[in-house]
C-alpha cells in the first residue's frame, strides 16, 4: 500500500521578480512503513516538496495523494505529524504542556492527554522532564520533545524537515540511533529532509536525490542495508559506502556541487 503517490507534480511561485519554478515533474511513491530521505543542495525544493505533502503548499500542476486522499483531507484528518528544523516549543509552557497543545486543540479528555504525554515522553526517552521548560533542556532534548509532540496526535506519517541539522555531530549520531529505534517501535512511515549523505544512508530505506531548482528527482536509491535498527558502525561497511557513493555521484551528476 502506498502512503504517498505523486505524479508529474510541479510548483511555481509567483513573485514580484517573476515566477520561481520550485519543483518540476516529480514522480514518487512511498510505501507504508518506509523511511524515505530527500537529499539535495539548498534551494532544490526538498522542504517545498515536504510542505506540499503536508498541504502547507499547493502544487501548480500534477497530482498528489496522501493515504489515498488529498493532502488537505489528510491534514484535516491529522494523518501526519510535522517536525520542523527548529523545535518550535513555546518557552512559557512546560515540556508536558507543549506536547499537550495539539491534544487540547483536538478536544481530548484530560486523562487521554496525560496518557499520551506519558507514552510519547517514554518513546523519546524524556520521562522525568515533564515539568521542565524548553530553555532548561539541551538542543537535542528539545528536538526530541518536538518529535514527541508530533507523535502525540498518533499519525501514521511523520514528516521531518532537517530536525538534526543544527546539532553537533555527536548529538546528531545519538539522535539518529534513537530515531531508528523509534521507527522500529512505531512502524511509522517517515519522510525526512537532510543535507547529510551519511545521515540519509544510515536512516533510510529509500533515498531521493534531487537536483537544483527547479527541483527534480535525479535518482531514487533503494537501500539494501538491514531494515530497522542499524549500528552506527555500519557506516564503515562496504555496503554502506557503496550506497553513499551512488548518492554522492547522483548529487554530482545533478550539478548539486555547482554554484
């Protein structure tokens, strides 16, 4: 079953300086339980494509279905959770109350809200930090709280826009490991935007290599690495390096290294 079906999708922004062609001729299917990364240079349309899936932008032409329906209906049905580049937590709300916010909007009972807060804090290893405020947590912990908030609405699909891009390499590696454990536990479908080749290869079942604007799909790399939780040292194996080289070659051939 395909969670996302995209056919011949293009998007053009009208600006005061003329049209900006952000995406062109995108064809992509994402199956249930897949972990798919979008990789490409800045400005290639990775985040724009993610936002089209989330119904935060609308395509100019072509078609897209999310869970067999339109992105708008999927959004209204709360079919996905969205994790932004920055945690976007309200500083005046505790971690528990930040996670509770979308649940309060949904009109859930206090008992159900408390149960979901507890369950999702456990998933991201933040049990015991319920009463802390965002400014009392490290950047990595804040991003984990943001992931817990996205999961609290119990979506089938998790959309992640470079959630670890601003973190140092040690923290990033740790969160990559935790994200794979989380994915294995929940069986969510994940769509993940990144600039990092090692991160894309380590996390993904499928890597979508995009070319510069207008964003096109240059290559789709299917990973044959073991599905599920992977040790970090898998990045030193010939199998991993072979996939990483194909992604790197795709970026180069798609002129991602040009100014």
